[in-house]
């Protein structure tokens, strides 16, 4: 998948967005923004649709004025319109302090991603406090151990939960699920095909059929996508051979360079030691004791490399699907230089090293593709005439976030 082209990474920084017409939610931060079309009796017009930390906001894209805002406690639901891969969705919210509700219709090419982001706040919605059903399962761990976990089938994806701490360990968003496959010689076994390259995650449960059926129904009803169970089951031997999907070949997992790092993750109370291996096509994380592969991330999905400003040993790897991995290494600079060379050599030439994390809420689209040309034009206009009292703080400089290919070609 190609990285974004053009001025797609221009983002609004510390924007003093005019909001005279609205009482804006205090301390609300835009976490994900999408360029949408609003459908009303007055016609169709563009809106920036923001999923924030405390509510949903719409902005006029030409003036950045807040046109509407709803705290999550006033949201009744957000659902796709029609069956299949469409573009329209409905936002239903409470009107005033009464029980009456109103529904607004929007459309966007990125409906799947927008609904996924919005449903992360489903437990804060006014009606039902939407939660999923939990199932007791065992996961076949990368260490070849069976670990007891809980799977919760939610409107936006499947959450893996630690039954002892009740913490979400990982999530499988339906938008990135490619399907399901049963494992014929593994009692109650089934695989989640995930990540865009058929990475296999093996679970076992006596409720296998119900988990798969519920996930397929939720993906269709809440996200508007169709997931399927493969007709042909896998064997356990097949799972072992195909666990890493299309990146399981020797070329993809044979190390060209290796670095010892400490991985910092919510899964672990303390940093955990890992070997970070660079191959021809992938960033491979290995367990130093067993040399087993823990994770594989293709270079083509790296979005940016970020140096921590406060700690000279800490760095982050940002991926186009939204994941962020945090590591600590005494060889940080040489590691990042080697990683940058490897990523660019693989064909992903738009990656750079930054000193601050990407502010996802300041980008009107996905990290995985260029934003709409109309959005690029609007950002260029903002460079000349920022809609702010302080032009110096209104925009992040274009050289700091524009695509490298674009900068070199201009």
C-alpha cells in the first residue's frame, strides 16, 4: 500500500477554531477527523466530522467554525445506511433534555473507518451503553502455550481481554478482519485472519460457532461490511505454516540486522526485552530467549518513525492502520537509521523521522492514502490566510509533515 502523496499530511496545529455559535465541550480533543458530506433538506454540503475525546463535532471546512457538537451522552447511535460497502451513515442523538431524538445523514468514502472510531466510545452513548458479550477462550500464544483469555464481540470489533485484570489486551477491528477459518483438528479452534496480509490468530472455545456468527452479524449491522467463514477449514499444521500470512517466507523473516530493545506496552507492567530484526520486507519482533517470532510488521505499512523528545533512548514506530509501537534502545539512532533505510528500500519512500507523534485528529482522512484533493486545496489556502488570530500557531509548517516526494518535486 502506498503512502500518502501531496500535501496530505498538512495538519492544523493549535487552531483557534471560531465557535461563537456553540458552547463547545470543555477539554474535548479531536482524535480522528474525516472529510464528509452532510445530507439535509437544504441540500448537501461538506463537513469535517470529528470523533473527539468527549463527543462528536462537525466543522465548516472553509472557516473551521463549529457547526454542531454532541457529547457522547447525547448520542443514541451511529449506524451504516443500507447493506454492503456503501458510503452513507446516520447519526442519531437526543434533542434537548427530553426523550425526542433526531437523525442526521452523512456520507464518506471512509465510512468503515469512521464508524469504527466512533464506536470506540459506544459505552458512553445514551441508549443501551452498548457492550458486547464475552466468551471464555484459550489463545494459542506465539510461545506455543495455551493462554486463558476472554473474547468480547463488540459492535466495532473483537476485544481480547485478560480475565484476571479485566483489561483489553488487544482488539481486532472488523475493518481489518479478512475472515474466519475453523481448525479441524484443534477442539473448538478457529482463526481470525487479520491485518491485511492474512495473519492468523488461533483461539479455541466451546462457543466457537456463536462467536463467529455474532462477529459476522455485528460487522454487518454496525460497520456495514461483510465478513465470511471460509468453507475449507485449516489443520493445526496448516496454521503453524501459515501463521504469518503472506510474510511467512524465509525472505520476509530472515534478519539482515538485529537490535536488542526494551518494548514498552500496556500488555506488560514493565518493559520487556525483545530482539528487533530488520529483514528485506519486514520489521520482525523476536523473543530473545526462544528466538520465536512475536510479531511481523511489513515495511510498507510503516507511516513514521518518532524520536522521543525527553528520553534519548525511546522511539515509536507508527503504522498506517493506527497502531503505535514504543521501544527503548541504547542504539536508538543507528537502529532508526537502519530501519529508515530498510523501509525506503522496500519502496515506502515517504517515511521520515519526526520529533513529535502524528496528531491523528488534525488530519482529515486516513494515514494509509492521500486525502481528498479538495482538502489539500483548503490547507494551501490556510497557509496563505489562516482562519485564526495567530497565523504563527495556526498551521504546522508544510515541510514538517508534507510527503517527501512532493517536497522534492516542488
